[in-house]
C-alpha cells in the first residue's frame, strides 16, 4: 500500500485563499516600509553554520536546523568515538544550516557588500525562517518573517520610525496592538545594582518570563541561577512597577542611580518616548521593564508588539544591536530593526475576521464555452480585458453549462459570460451577475462599459 502523503510537523500547505490573505499582509507591510524609504533585499535560505552559531544563545543554537554535507558526510569518521561528543560531530558533518532569523544574515550581507551600499542602509526582507522548535498553536518550524532594519546610524529617529511603521501597519490591518518598549542598558544596570553584573543574561532570561510564569517563579529561577536573596529582593520593585510610562521612567531613574549604564538606558527611553509623543502614534505604546527578549545581540531599545483583542504571543519583536556586524569584521556599525511575525498576524486577522471580503477571488468573469466558434469569438475579448488589468478566465472545455456555472460558483467568480450564435451575429457579449441573476447584453467593442460592470 502506498504511504499516505504528509508534510513535516510544524509546516503547512497554503491554499489559494490562504495565499491571497498572506499576500494581503505582505503587500500591506511592503507598502508601509517603502513609504519610509526602505528597500527590499533577499538572502539565501541556508547560511554557513559559522555565520549562525553563537548569535542566538545556547537555546537558539539548539534550535538551528543543520544541513548534512553533500556526498558521504560520514566518510573517514570513527562514529563510535565521535558519538562521545555530538556537538563536535555535528560540526564535522554539517557545514551549513537553515537561517534562524533574518537579522543575522542581514548583518552578514552588510559586511559582505559594505562597499556597494550607502549608509545608513535601510532594508526590508520578507522570507521564510526555520526553527527546530516544538510545534504548537502560533508556533511553527517554518514561518515567514517580515524584517525591517536600518544600519549605520545611532539616532533614535530610527527607533521612532519602527514604532511609526508598526503603528501604520496595524492601523491599516485593523488590529489594535500595544507596543512595549524597554532598553537592554536598563537591564544591564539592574544586574549591576543588585551586585551580579556578570549575570545580566540569566537575569534578563528570567525577567522575560514574567508574563508566562509569574513573579514567584521568576524569583525562584534567579535564585537557581546563583543570585542571592538580597539581589532578588533588590530587583523585585522593578517587577512590580506601575503607573504611566513617564512615572515608571522616573522611578527607574531613582532605582538605577548607582549605575551609569542603567541611567543611559533611561535617558534613551525618555528621548524615544518624547519623539513618540511628538509623532502622534495612534496605537498604545508603553514601557515594560520585564521585557528582556533572550537574543544576545540587543544592546539598546527592545520592542515587542502584542494584539489587544486576540490571545496569542508577540506578533512583532526587535531592538537595537550595536555590535552585530563586528562579529563579521565590521565594528562600530549600529543598527536597529523589528520583525513582523506574518504567521501570527495571519492568525490574528483570521480570528478577528479582519480579512477583507473577496481576497480569494482572482477572476472577475468566466467566459463559458459552447463550442469552437464561440471559443474563438471570446478569446480576443478576454485578451483585451486582461490588457485593462481585469482578471478573466475562459473555460477550457466546451460542455454543459451547469458544470461551468458550478466552476464559477466554487471559485467565487461573480460574473459569467454566455455567448452563442445570436451574440456572435450581433457583435455582443452576454454578462450574467451570479449574485443577482441579472443578465445583460453589451457590444463586444464597448470595452469600457464591460470593465465598468465587472470590475
């Protein structure tokens, strides 16, 4: 018996309707990105493992899909001995991996092409990424990211533009969101004032889980990571901050008075919120000092966007990275970017029923075919309509009208054109509105009128 066809867990097929909806998202974000002067690039699906490893932390390294070397990847290896060190074995048999995100490949691209691009370099990129994660609702092993980054400028006008683009994209899509902002310098300052500056990553990873596991579990995790009871107690007021963003920043300035790094983070946040206030953002924007994001390369502002009316994880995330290109030989090149999670945005739009009607309908009219003469009569009319930008179809087989009507109905085509010897003799075409049942005849030469009816 033939094996039932299937696809890997965490991946999906997309139907024609789903693709129309996905392209609605992609087209919306592309249009917004371009209005801010960002231009599109693409990078390969696979990168050298040396490019990817060490950029996402230990957890990220574990989630990289690795590609087995071509040919006999195990030739010349003592597998019994190599099995004692799986990590070393992996590096010997896998030189490439599927990209985990679009930011690290972007940094590699900038360094590799630095003599061919103008700085500040503003790019967007919409491509799939892969993570060997456990599939669950809203989390996939293959998914698309819509990234927008600017590199070569430290101005917080760039951070403001990211907030503005998030604001514009979700306003156009009809989704209410909250844009949460923090700063990694503030988190570094917190590690400093509690006496464990070398544990900033452990602290930020724990703090990042506050919404998921709660305050007590976060405190327990920090103790497990080696922080003292006094250090955890010093951090607790930060996790309980409330009030407006301005009030929280004022309180944080007092808390971080002993850390110059932390105070620089507060300064940056105050400047950014001042710019946001001047720009007139429609969506909600707030500080969130529990926002840490575990990726190692963020050094300044951190962003996360959540839908207000639909329960799902973050639908956008990003931040500033000052040292990323230095890893590839180009130091002191600061950048900032944000990633739109297209798959989660799709789920939100679907759950809230926010997709416009008719997205899955590509054709406006179907030319029914009664026979060879009728086929040759409608072909030039269909060609002329397509040249006007109107999508029409010609049914490929002459046959029963019911079958052709059923085809138009299944595909959601709103008009059908039925033409026989009488229409040909009169130089007309018949057009039937499948929703109302109304049927009219128009001169085949009056293209403008035909377009006005079916467009």
